[in-house]
C-alpha cells in the first residue's frame, strides 16, 4: 500500500468516525432528520458551512461519476450513497483511496512507496 493510499484510508476512517459520533449523539438526544436540517441552518455561520459542504459534495459526485467512467472503475453508486448517506468527508477520501488502488493495479507497478 502506498503512503498516499494510507493517507486516504486514514482520512476516510476519520471522515466516517468524526461526523457519525456527533450524528449518533444527535439522534440519541431524540432529534430526527428534520431537526438536523433545521439545526444545520440555524444561523449564518451554520448555513454557510452547510451550503459549502453541500456544494462541495455535489461537485465531488459529478467529478467522481465521470472519473469512474473514464477509468472504468466499478461502484459509482456506492460513492454517491456514501456521500449523501454517510458523509462527504468519508466518501471523498474513500473514492481517492479506491481510485489510487485502481490506478496502481492498471499500471502493473508494485503497490508500495509514495
């Protein structure tokens, strides 16, 4: 595994654990999806972050979809589901990890180093 793959994998794990820790805590407080959406837009600071991440997520999905097609990578729908169902902070580095693995496998180069 390359250092870049390790970095992407570590970031994907962080992107899964960190947001979902708070999502689970939010749900345990008895809040639902409507509460989550309302709280995400409660003031200008939270609205800015929510819209920023939403546009970044949509941009990632468009780019990822075409990149998967260009490289003949399977699983495009998994990244879309992960983006909007888990977190863009998880889906984006996971995609980069899988893309890097795919490129290394296609090149026939050993999967070590940077």
